[in-house]
């Protein structure tokens, strides 16, 4: 695992994206409002919140056996757990007394998580991740955790957003990626959505999250390691070849447009696993052109609408964006991240209408997955579900 | 990931363990009965089972992005799912008509899984894992999956076994490890127990499983990679140093006997995570002396009894044994596995009396764990629970 520390990264934003209206919550956390239409007018957060802790409330410890960083966040025991609807912290709150979002309404709102796994508190820009050797390595839980509210509609879902709103969310993710990657000590920016009580979601209001990690995660390290080895073996980019092979074969492709391809991967580990790639090699969302971002938002919606049609009920899922650092000047390599390829990986833990996939001994103990559907079966079922969702509308 | 293929490994069994009575089930699968007392007398399996498939019913595909092998086992869709008690396939069946175990009673029974993730069918000893490069790599799901029944008592649990029975199970695991590691094409032998409906266990009768993988799993590859790097850095064994550090500090130690130590690890990722080490560096269960095996069985029981006292209800858990290959002559190194250190890792998904830990975006998408208890809190709670379980008896 290579840790990237203290890098003053610059990320070129090739598109001019939406600029947020910024405000501050009662305890000093930042909130950003993004709009495609009229700018949101923030209200005042009148809540009597305890001040944020002067030190990061979380710690990082390095597992000496495997090298992973573990985030230890005891304050998260107090986090809001399935509140009644009237107390939803993600609904707009014109009075600034009951939710995290002091505004009469909003399009997309982003704020710092009140119960974060990582925090910038007290560490400032001086954070340096300790060296990777030795035992007993512990440090402050530096980083940033953001909540992204996709809509003010409590009963909505990402799948039911309009294409324009989905595109705005893509632009918001790009904005946050550029902003967070540019900060000292941030190694990796991770946009994701957990959806469904079955995977432990504690707030029903449609939202995703962003983690700015101060370390390179094990998955990212593993993928970049494979891509580097593939380059040595073949002289080619791993992900370009994966995409070309899927498009050639076609049997697992779900969506193919001018700019984007969605497919069930050759070695799908999860029920309903789908990967969504731009057709052109980009490192992250900030590199997309306007037409590419439009296509990506639409393809992503198509997959999510197919998800909910698969068993005729909202599908629990994780949507996991893989992004890498652009070169400082937007062209040349950015270390080993130059091989990285922007894409989304979506998967569910629902393996049939009435059964869940559990991670047990082989998966959790050995990282060795067993699946009971072939990727081709998964693709056929999802293709049919996408067809049904299109007919429904 | 280094794949070990076609190795005709020899494993020294330093102790003389129990030898099984062998029999054959109606479809040709092997069943083994182990006893500390009188040998079990197998009956005849009279069931009209379909013959085992001539080819392995499972396939392995290599994930080109990360290098993992994924086991694709569509036949497992038909596996027995929470049968009524009278149809329990793991209860003794004197008539040989209703369960997998044709015997009036048994102590410990081991048989090949009827719905395996890996199978020796049709591949025989000629299996060679394909080279690790390239895309679209697929091969037969070679290997072996065994079910280990710890007791004939349907309503029992591992925690409620006697120390003598727990010791017999340790000996059975050692026997199976030696047998399976010696087979061509087996890279890794993994003994584990999944316990609890909350983690998807489909049969209530107390049992564990053994997977003989034809590949080195990602977790094992990662751990051995760290151990090799640690040897280069320090000239020492990683696990010996981890154990020494835990014993020195003591704040996370739960059980410490002459031969065995159980502790919450420094960077526990899971609720109630406990590691159980022999105090002497052994690669696998076959290397233990009699007193070490006795101590290990007792310490393991102590932890499991503490688990069930933690919230006053059966705790869902995964118990995951880490074993490595002994040198052929029982002394020198066995490749990079010589650095490996036999131990058990136990963990739960229950993070409080009424809440589960779910693996969501950060864990499943990035292998980056967030916990909401410090390892020291976990140790204090488990120490108190072990105390309660001892007073209860």
C-alpha cells in the first residue's frame, strides 16, 4: 500500500461546473448548496449544537497483519438512527431548528457529517500519515466525511431523479472531488451511496456520502497494482482492455451509448454487480466533457431503475465510484494513478426476491467470494429488468 | 497473489491424532466419523440422490481488476435453506433415509458438501491453476468443501461443547488440514465456522466448514506479504512480535495460559474481534503438542462462552482459522509460508445488543473499515462477559 501524504495536488476542472452557495452550521460545519436553477438562499441554523471537538474525534490505527488503516470513531455510537420522519435531518428546514439543512428548499446539498469517520478538526494542514512500518502505529483520524443530499424529497430515490438532477449530482461529485483532492493530506476521494435498511442505512432520505481518506485504501492499492503489472506485461492500460473485451463479447453489456458502457463484469462477486465506464479513459469526474457527463448520468439512472425493477421492490445497493488523481497539468501521468480509470461499481446484497447474500467465512475471513449466479445470468436478468423499467416509464 | 499449484505437499503430523471411520454417501461423497471413545458404526445411506455431476459444478473466474479468484456455483441456489428440524440434514439418521449422516449417533462427523463451492469432480489430480496474467481467465472450480458437525445435538453450540469434545474438534481440523494440504492442487486449507442466522447460516445444527482452495486467497497473500516485508525490515517474525507486544501491554489480553493467548487486536476491524495464538510459533494445527492443543481448545471455548454472555443471547460470529504449510521435513522453511503463524480470528457483526455492523460503502467498496468501539473498549466488555460466563458455569 502506497500512502500519499501531504500532496498539494492540483486538479484541472475541464468543465465549468456549478458553483455552490456556502453557509455554516451552528457548530461550525460547512454546508454547500448546488443548484441548476436559481441559487438556494440558506437560512440560519438556530440549533443549540455542542461545539465540534477541538481534536479529531476519530483515530486511525494500522493493522500490522495486513497493513490496512482502520478508522476508530466512538462518537459514531451516538449517530442518528432511523429517526421518525418529522425529525429527518436531511429534509429542508426553513426554521433552522430541526434538521441539518437550514433552507426552505434545496436541489443538492452537501455538508460535513456530524458523526464523521474522519475529520479535519485540530489537525489542520499539518497532517502527515505515519510511515508504514512497525507495530502500534496510531494517528489522528484526519480526513473529511461529507453527506450529499440528492433531493429535498424525503420519499424519493436516486433512481427517480430526473436526468437533469442526476447530471447535477455528477457535477457536484466532480466539484467535491476537485476540492478535496486539492487539500493537503488527502490521498483518495471516494463518492458512494449506500441504499436500503438491509445494508444498514440509518436515514431513509435519499443521500450519498463522500470520504476524503488520508491513506490509499486497500482496494485502490490492489487495483493500481494490477494495472501497473498489466502495463509491464502488455504495454497497455488494463481498464481500456477490460472495456474493449466486454464490448467485443457483448453478452454482459447492459447499456452502450456514444460515451458510456455499463456491463456486468466477467468475474462479478456480488449479486446484480454492474460497472459503468466512460468510453474514453478519464481518471475522475472532473475530466468528463459535457456530453460524457450527460451520458454517464443517464446510464447510471438506467442501471438504478433496472435495479428497482429486478424484484419489483427497492433494491438495497452500494454504488461505489472509483476515481484517481489527474496529472497536475491535465495531460501527463500522475504517478501510478495515471493507469486508473474512472468508473462506478454498483452491487447489491439481495441475491433473490427473498434472500440476501451474506459475507461469511470465505468472504469476510479470506476475501474469497462465492456467487450462485453466473455473470451472464445476472446480465440477462438485469437486461430484462431494465426493459421493464423503461416500459413502466 | 502467488498461486501455489500442483504442489505435492507433505505435512508432518507431529501428534498421533484420532483416525476416522470412513464411509460413502449415496451419491459417492465421502463421510468421516471421528471419536474420542468407541468408533462410530456407520449405517447405509439409502437416499435416492442424483449422482454427482461428472464435471465440477462450479467455475473459477479471475477478476482482472484485482486479481482475486471468484467461485461461481449456480448449483448452490438449490442448497438446503433453513429446513424444519425434523428434516435437519446434520442430525444422526439411523435409517439412512433423511439426513446426510447415516448413523445412530456420532461424535464429530465430516462429509463433502452436497452443494459445494469447490469440487474435485472430474478434475482429479491433474488440476493446474491457470497463470495469473491476461483477461477472461476461467477454469474448473477445483477444490474441496467439507462440512464438520461438532456434535449430534441439534440444539447445542460450539460454546457448549465439553473441553474434551472441543479438543476432538481441534484434532479433526488438524487431520483434515494434513489430508487436504497433501493433495495435488490444493493451495490453502481453511477451517471456519459461521454461526447465526444474522450472517446467513442456513442450517441451525452446530457445524463448521472446511474449504480446500486451489488458489492462495487475497487475505492470506496480503498477510504473508506483510510478514515478508517485516522480516526484511526487522529480521524478525511479524506474528511473534505482534503477540509479544500484546502480552507486554496487556490491556487487550483476554486469556493467557502457558501455551495460548487470546486478545483483541490493536486495530480490530470488527465488533468483538478476538485473535487466539499459540504462544509458540506453529504454522498449523498439526504442529501443536498435546498440551498446546488442550490449551487452545480451552481458550477457544472461553472466548466463545464469553461471546454468548456479551449480550445475553447467542452471538452471531465467524471463526476463521489461519494456517500455513509446514516444511516438508517439519523443520526448515516452506517458502514464504514459513513466516505464517497459526491462529484463529473470531469476530461478530453484532455491534450492540440491538444493532448490527453492516459492511457498506467504505468496507465493501474500499476494504476500509470504520468501527465505533475502541479495541480497549471491546476488550473490557469481553473480559466482563467472560467473567459472567465463568460464574454461570
